[in-house]
């Protein structure tokens, strides 16, 4: 049987000393950012679970603007306010690891009863309202910038996700969709910000825990910052797409938030920040899938990127009134069992049944899906590249000789793009995203049934 992922001995010793109990089991948590579930036993034989998060980039000296130490300091500050969150038990400077309390409940609200979903979502909206009413001047948090203009409220997090300390070359200089997304956000930025508040920055279902009809804790504060309160509502809209928890209609929940917070609902700003969250993901996933790190969940990132890319284009097209395209499946090949498919089946039928570790099992399932994606890419990528090249020539002129040159020219074209000229560029990017989603269909299965909830503010 394959051995499970493990942690350095000195880090486990630190955990034991900090918690006053022996670590008897540890397993990698199934998440895109590294985290571990620890089981400990004290001298009296009592067992407990704790949560360990690690920022390896920070430990390697790559000081991101949204690092784990910054997040840890915020969680500690929240203890002085009525915001349920995990407790910080200790910080390890050597490994840049935060030891956190174990929060009871589930992060998968979509699997609970409709009654519990409604109760938890209502409570969560009230918590978000309380968070937005905190006087940020009393927090005194290092690394939290106070934006001064409406545009700065938007660009603060877009520029943060570009991560100059970790990725010296911005994805907005290499990815046409990232470049267009950032330009779109500049062109359409709100001009009215009711207040500057503490926002979680990636909030909504999946980033809070619940138990029965109660929310037990808000988790994952990595992207918290000072911003527009409508940003968090846009975030909730996106997270509900991936973790449906409102029975398809966010309207009553947003109205409850407005009643609790005193802020008025600004539909245009909320819809804008829905796109904002998607564009930030486009940028971040461009790094994760183009500059590969073998220690990350590569199959999950690839599939997630395909979904995010196409939904970003759809959201922008919908707001501009442009027609939506469908990602119709590619036809099945009728040439027998391919090497890719045979290997994928071996992983699923021979390897997976032998794996007890949940993280390793999910990763292996992702590897099988990756093989099926590679088979589709081998068959169809050249056709899709030619279609994109033809689109680039039609948009930019016949002087475009190859795809790389065309994408570079498109990025330069996007740099100063006016609102009136966005349509043809969005159409081109949309078609490319649709084709990419068709290739990555084996990797996008967890999200293929996702649908956007309604939000229809009453006038």
C-alpha cells in the first residue's frame, strides 16, 4: 500500500509541544492550498483534532502580499469582535505554519437540508453584516491598505492576486483573458462606494462551517482586505455557483444582509464584483496552471480554470447583452481503447481501491481525468488553435503569422481598449474558452451541473 503524505519531524514536534499532546495521525486536507488535519492524544488519553496550514512560499522567502502570517494576524484580531472564526493556537516561523483549532461541522452546506441551508445562510449574512460594521481603524492590521478611490477599491485585489513577489511577470502580460478581464474591470468600475470595510474577499458557501441550522465559523481569510461591502456580496454569488446553498435565489439573503448592515444593495456593484471575483481567479489560475508546481493539486486547478474562464466570459457577455455560447461536448472517438484511456482505467480500477488516504485518492482520480483530457487535446488542439489564429487575423489583420504572435498583439490591443471596442475581443476570448472547456470536460465534471443563483432586488 502506498505511503501517505507526511510532515517534517520538527514541525510535528512543535505541534505536540504547542498543543501539549502527541500527534498520533496526520493527513493532507483535500484543498488547493496546503492544509493538514491532525489527530492528537494527551497524557490522559483524550483525543482531539487540530488544523495546520502551511505557507511554503513564505517559508522560502517569497513574501506574498496575501500570505499566511498576514491572515493569521487578522484571525487573532477577530477574537476581539463578534465574528466566529477558528482560534490560532500557535505560529511556527521556521515553516510558516499556523496551528488552528478544529471547527466542528461541515463546509459543504449544499449537502444539508433545505431548512438548515436557509437558517445557516441567514445567520451567515448577519455575520457578514457585523463584519462590515467593524471600525477598521480599531484593527491596526499590518499589510492592510486603505484604498482612497472607487477604482482603487477594485484594483487593490486585482493587483494583489498578480503576486509580484512570487510571479515577477504578470499573467495580464501573458494571458489575453487575464489582460481583458483587468481592462474590463477598469472600464466598468463602480463610481460609488458606500463605505470602506473589512471584507473577507473570498466569502460565501464553502468558506464557512456549519452544524445543523447554525454557522460555526467563517474560515479562509487569505484574501481579506479593506474594500467595498458590495464586493463580498459578489463573492457570495460566485461561491454559491460552486456550492449551491440558497435554493437558486440569493435575493432574500442579500435583503437580510441589507437590513442587518444598514447598507443599501447596489445591484450594478454586486454584479460587477461577481465578475471581479472571477477575473481574480482567471489571473491566479493562469499562474497555477502555466507555472506548474508538482506539490499542488494540478488536476483540480486545470479543471477549475476551464470552468472559471468560460464563466468569466459568460458573465461579462451577459452584462453587455451579448449572446451566450454553449460548450457542446466533443464526439467520442471510435478507434478502440487508447493508451490514455487504458491508463486512466488502470488508475481508477487498480490503484484507487488500494488508497486509504483521501487526498492521494482524489489526486489519483484527477490524474485519470488528466489523461482523458490529454487524449482530447492530442486530437483537437490543432483544430482549435487554427480557429483562434483565424479569429486573431480577422480582428487584428492578416499580418499575424502564428498563435504566439497573435496573442501578444491581442494583449497590446487590449491595454487601451475602450468599452465600445470590447465586444469583438470578448467574442474571440469566449470562443477560445468554450473550446478549452470542451477539451477539459473530463476535468470539469465536479462543476458541470453548477448554475447561477438569481438576484433580483425589489424596487
